[in-house]
C-alpha cells in the first residue's frame, strides 16, 4: 500500500509511560534521529523524583517532549500534536495538555482492568467516547513486540522491555526519521550482550514495519531540514554543555579544573560528565557533603586550580558560609546552581528560578559575588566559560544559575571553533610586589581589575597567610581598624560592581515597541516565542534578556526607562522584578508562575497582549 | 647565574612577623615553638609547606608560621586542605584544629579525610573546652563538667578522639603533650614521614578556662605512673622501674593494665604500631580512665595504605598517558564527539 506523505513545518511529540518504560531513552533517540535530519529541535524531559514509583500510577509517569521544525524554534512546544501513551496512567496524566485533533498512540496491552482502576478509570477510555475529539491509534505494543522477538534468545521480561524500541520504530517511520544512529546506539549500549542488541533492533524494525503495513496509519509525515547556519552540529543538553564549558575553561586557561561535588538532582550529571575527562587533568572529588565539596574546590583554587562546585538550591544554602570565605579570600571559584523547585526538597525534578535572591544576597555580611545565567541548553557552554573568565580575572566567586529546564532540555548546538573561545590565561604572582622589592603584599590590587595577586603555594618568597578575619588593605594583616573595614567592604562591592559586562541588547524588529519584556535565564525561549506570536499579530514588542545578574549591564537602566512598560516574566514570585524596581526605580510588571514547568509561549503571549492593550 | 644554594633553615625562618596573640601561659605557645623548631628537620622548603586551620584558639596557628597558610572557617579545614592536597601533591599540607573545630562542627570532614587517607598531617589541639568563645564545654569535656553553658554539669558523653580516628580508618594515629617538646617532636616526625593522613592529638592546657586539665600527666610526682610511653617494638611497661604493664587477657576483648610483678614477662604486650587490625590501637586508646591514669602517648598506629592523593594522581596520569594531541585538539575532539551532523 502506498502511503500518502504530508509535509509539516513543525511537530511536537510527547512520549509518556511508566518510569520503567524507557521513555527518556526513547525520546532521546528520536531527538538524535531528528537532529541528523537537520531539523531545529527543542526538548523537555519531565520525570518523577522517584526512581521507580509504583508501576502504572500517575506519580510514576515519565515523559519526554520533543519539538522539531523546518525553522528555528525556541521552546519544546506548548501542546503535543502526538502523544504516545504506554499505559492508562500516561494517557490520563497527559490528556489535558493535548489539543483536540491530536494523535494518540496507545499501548492497548496495558489497558487492563487493573491498570485502569489504578488511575481511577471506571471503564476504558478506548471503549467509550471520551477520546472522540482525538485521533486514537490503538496498538498492541507489548504483545506485538513479544511476538516479533519470539525467535530471539531473550527472556519474556527482556522482550517486553523492548517495547519502547517498537514505539520508537513506529514513530521514526511516521515522521520519516533516519534510524542509522539508533542502530549504532543500540550496538554501543548493549555491547556486552549481543542478544539484546538483536532483540532491540528487531523490536525497532517491527515498529517501523508495522507503520508501513497497517492501514491504521495512512499518512506519513515529513519535516524538512531547518535553515541553519553552516557548520557541524550536535544535540546537547544544558548539563552536558556546561560540563564541556568547564573542560574548555581548563584548556583555555591552562589551569587544572577541580570539581568538588555532592550528588544532587538535577546537577549530578555534571559530576558524572566531568569525572570522564581526566585526560584533560580534570579532578573530580565526590565529597562527603555540600560544604566539603565547595571547601575542597576553594582549597584547590588556593593551590592554583580552577575550583568549581556544582549543586542545586539546597546545596548552595549549605555552601553559603564557604562562599563568603571565598569573598574574603578573593580567590576564583565557580558555583553552579542547577535550580529546582523549592523550598526544601520541593520538587527535585521540576524547574524553577527561585534561587536568584539567594545567589545575589544569600550570605552573611556584605558578600557580593558575580552571578550569571544561561538562556538555553547550548548557552550553558558559553555561560560556563564566562563564569570561569570572571572568576579567574577578578578573583571572585561566580554563581552560575542554570535550572532543570535548560539542564535536561536539549537543542542543536553549532560547534564552536576552539581557537575562537576566549583566552582565559592568568598570571600567578611570582615576585614581591612591595615598593621595597622584598615585601609581598597579598592585598595590593591591580588598579584596573581590583583583583589581588594570586600567589600560589610553592612560590618562594611569597609565603603569606590569608583567612576569614578582616584584612588590612594591601598587607593582608589581620585588622580591626574601623576605617579599614569600611574601605574593604566598599572595595569588595566595587570589585564586583565594576566588572565590565556586555551591554544588554534589545530585540525590537519593528523598532517602535513601547513595551519591553525583560527576562533572565531559561525563560529566554518561551519569552522569545511569545514575542514572535505577538508580532505575528501585527503588534510591536521588544525583548531583552539578562545574562549578567551581578553586575548588571551598564546600559540596563537607560534601556528600561526608554519603554512605557516593562514586563518581567519569571518562574518565581518576582525576584528579578524586585531588583529592577529597587535599582532603577522602574515600575515593572511582574508576571509569575511557579508550577515546576517552563512557561508556555501561549500563556505568555496572552499576558503580553493584555499589557499591550493598556499602553 | 649559579644554582641556588640550599640554605639550612632554622626555627627563626618559620616565625612570621605577626604578633602572637594567645593568652599568656597558653599551651599553644609551647606547641608553636616546638613546631617551629622541628620544621627545618623536614628539609621541605617553606614555600611548599601549608598550614590550614579552622576556627578557635588553635586555628590562629597559621598566622604565626612563615609558610603558606589559610585560616579558614569553623570545622572545614580538612575539606579545604583535601582540595589543596589532592590538586597539589608537591605540597606538605598540615591541618591545625581543636577539639570543638575537629570533633563538633567539623566532625564529618575529619572522619572522611581519615577514611580517604588524604595526605594531611592533622594536629588536634585538645584542651577539652571552648576557649575562643569563652568557656563552654566541648565534645571532649568530661561528663558532669560545669561550664558557662552547663551550670548543672554537662550531660554529654565525650568523644575519645583517638578511638574516633581509628574507627574512621585512620592509617596513622598518635598522641602527645604540649609540655613535652621532645616527645611532641618525635610524634610529629613520625607523622610527617607517614604517607596519607596522620592524626595527632596534642593535649594542650587552656590556663584560662580549663587550667590543669592534664596536670596528672605533667606533674613529676604523678606523670610516670599515669603516662604510658609507647615505643614500637618495646614491651609496654610504665611507672617507677616499670612496675605496671599492659597485657591482653585471654578471653578478653581489649588490653588491661597489671602490676608487672604479677605477670610473666611474655604476657606483656610488645607495642607494634604496624598491626593491620585497628582493634589493637583501639584497645590502647581505651586504656585511660576518667582520672587520666594509664594514658598512652606516642604512635598508636602507623600502617601503609595508598593515600587518596596518590590514587587520584595515578588515575590522572593513566588517562594523560594515552594523550597524543594538544589540549586544543583534544577539546575540539571532545566537543565534536557523539552524533554530529554538518550543514553546508
């Protein structure tokens, strides 16, 4: 049977199943195939904190959403066009997000009386008219997979577990994805067990062939490659990009990278990734706790390494005292906070931007640090380099505020030329800097950067003592002198405030916008998509996005004051808006959501249109 | 230019220009003088020696040593020193801490540094009181101790620092006393020679808030009957003419003190710091009574175990040994690894 092929410009697919169904892997593979094809992509994994929540229950549902298009896209998509539901729980948990007319592929084998009862279905939604508004494709995924593997030397359990590859095969067929990379992946993943390679490949092909032969799927879709800048690309998550950025910072500075970390969701993947790069001289220490992790990083910085610690909000709280010590010692230190929904344990696998206050102010005493935030998964690479640049040049702790959305989401990344990356080389102090030619003054500052000399142990003639007690200007001796303390507090503030950071750029294609949307961090994509939507309706709106939160760009006040209204959407209760109001006396409109999920572009678009009506 | 001539350093070279600000009569003075006098022996250049401390009276120590030094925050010195030592195996890293710093607020870092066997020399000045905060009981204060924060007597059972260190898998454990310079230096010498963590408890008198805490071990009229001076390879006897000895009673779990005249010579335990099983050193650590009778000093345990630093460095070296490219080439390869695609 010849199938009709229909061209689409964009598609959003959500794979949903039980935590043990391998949905993250399935989504990841589909994404990789899609990347090979040259579509632009954005992904959103969404999974529970429990490793294996009770099977078949709503809390156990894990999903992976992928948005791909033949043009550049900014978000993983608001609403799926296709839902793959591996069980009744996955259907129930995700149905509300589907627009009418969406395709639903369900694994009918899991729609048993028992599984339906687990999630409160009185009768099967496949049998009544509750799904009437959707295009439902009932597929006996499990039994067809097991059937396809009848001749294979695998257990029934292993055969059933291959059902995600059947689903992947089917979707790959539906959307005309090239599957060679998936076959290679399976060979790598199961290298030690060839029978599983064979079984998974067979399951994948069975899914593909099912699509081709069954009459239920009459249409096949194509999404043409997006027009993207020439070059070599890979698909990358924020955590992976951030890790590579830290490795790159080590290469470009010539310093060993030292990571002290304690496992915490959603930051642990950075520890995993960096632990693989020992050939670059990267040392990773899995410390006994968050405090030891930052302590070890600071100790390594003192010894001349690029000290880094990676964590999430609860970990930053524990590290706070040591970060203040680093402020007093004036040593480089990069603190990565992959934010998650708080307070306390909160929702560890869900996203939020509510650690901004903590990053800016969460220390005892006057303890200013630099703060920067990446705007997208691939931007985590450059943000890590920028954090390292500021830390090394200005000898200061830098907090890098990533979040779960950019950390686990992915997008295509145009690989940079290594030589084009910033030169981060630093000079250690090698000789006395006192006027007499013999004295070493550990707190004599560079007049331009206000940085003190970095004199590392092992340097003869520069032996000196540093510590948390207030130091006298220049000599670094312990000082309780009132005027000296006042001077040192102001100097530490000025050190951060005078770090040159690029001016903020405004995107206003129409040039006559009267409303500015200001964001920071991971909201860049949804805000950008919402602004495009507003402009497509013929309205003008300007977008600006902050990368540097401390210090802020020098032109920010001027930019803010040149608009009638400033809207600040944040996944918190208005933390940036507070700062903007206090610093610039701008009556910004704060728009907030704290649902553990990124903004949808549609919601933001509606909000912005409301604001525009009242200008 | 001629080669620099190695100059023999003296105690004076290790004195910094900072005024020492401990209370007059503090035991810390004696420890500082003993260490400054001892450091030249190690033949380690000053610039390669680092003292890291936490918070407390003892933690002011680095300011007075003309080496590299960091006075950090309460309890965290072992963690900070771990990062320094692991990343800089060329340095000699010393941690100076107190009973509150190491055993209360920093207890976690201490035990983990010891189990990892980080190449740190950890000197715990134990005065059994909080001095810098003016006289609260510490985790080594005796039960019932009346202090500012325990007017009715402390209800806390104390830690035995050596038992704790041994339980944390310490590969080197010793004890010495502030007032006995020769002994103190002998234990430090052994600690300095040890590869891995060396934990040394130094009994130190706080003459302001806990004066005389160790008097029985110092008073010429009592000390010989109270102190057990451990010497590797020697039978453990003490007191006038060796009238007491240490035995391992059959059927018992630990060690006990007996009158030497009541036991056969072969029953007397011969001290061996290299016994692999920490139970032996642990039994030694349990000998002292509440009145400090039967307090062993010296090296309890000194066993060979790879240091954390050496294992980490070996992994780095193994990974780097395979590298043939420049760092930039390696980085380009890493960035372009995995599934990539090219748009022309």
